[in-house]
C-alpha cells in the first residue's frame, strides 16, 4: 500500500499556524542548553552585583546623612526598600524577556544576540542605578 499524495483540507490560517508552531519548535531544538545556562548565569551575576552596589550606596547615604529622628529614618528606609523593589522588578523583566532566536540563526547569530541582550540588561541596570542615586533623600 503506497500513498502518492496526502490531501488534507484545512483553512489557510490553520496551515499557517501549524507552520509557525513547527518553526518555533525547530528554533528551540537548535538552541544550545549549555550556552543558555551560561547566559543566565552571567545575567544573574550582573544582577547580584547591581543589588550589592545599590545596597552599598544606600549604606553610604545613611552614614553621610544620618536621619535626625525616627520619622526621617523610617522615611529613608521606605525609600531604600522602594528602590530595591524597583531594581528587583527590572531584574525580573530581564529574565522574562530573553533574546528571540529565529529558525535560521546559526550558533554565531545566537551568541551575538545573547551578547546584545547581556549588554542591554547591563545598560538598563546602570541607568537605573544612576536614577536611584539621583533621588533626593527622604525627609
């Protein structure tokens, strides 16, 4: 028993959706899990460094301009907690928004996209630290 041609009737949009699903599966199959793990570790290290740098700057601010009373101290602590929360939100977005690989990407293209994403995340973090540093101390 041989089949010459298999004819399946389906709307064009269903066929297009099937092709997109298959293309996405092929793109994910071509990704190197080791390279992805290294990229995630680099991002995690950068985020840990950013968090440490923010905490150090906050400590320096506290020692330079020690709050005069409990109310000022509480306001400063709330400001610092808010800054840390905004930084964590940025870090969470960076993890959720990885570089999109296309089916035709080779290893070099994937590596270049990963490097661009790493640099973008690093620049976003640097700009955010500058904004947080520029905030006026709570009073």
